[in-house]
C-alpha cells in the first residue's frame, strides 16, 4: 500500500495505481488504502497537492451545508 501511496504522490491516477499494485477492484483498493494509510486515496492526493487537510475532513468553515 505504501508503494501505491508513492505512486499517487508522483501524480499517477488513482485507478491506474489500484491496478499497478494488484487490485482489480477500485473499491477494494480504496478500502484497504484507508485502513492502512488512514484516509482515502482522493483525500491523500488532495492533501499532497495542498488542496485539503490530510485528516480527511474539511474545517467547519469550509464545509458546504447539506441540501
């Protein structure tokens, strides 16, 4: 899974990473990534790009109200 995280940091697409590290199901990759890394691959990628906090949650001021 750490190899997958490294590939995401290098800019690889998450779907491609899931296949490269041996998952045939993107859903299973997301679940195992979150279990081992602590956040989903999307949150991880955004945090590495500086777009979101690594905690996986936005600060309350930045959250959109539910419709």
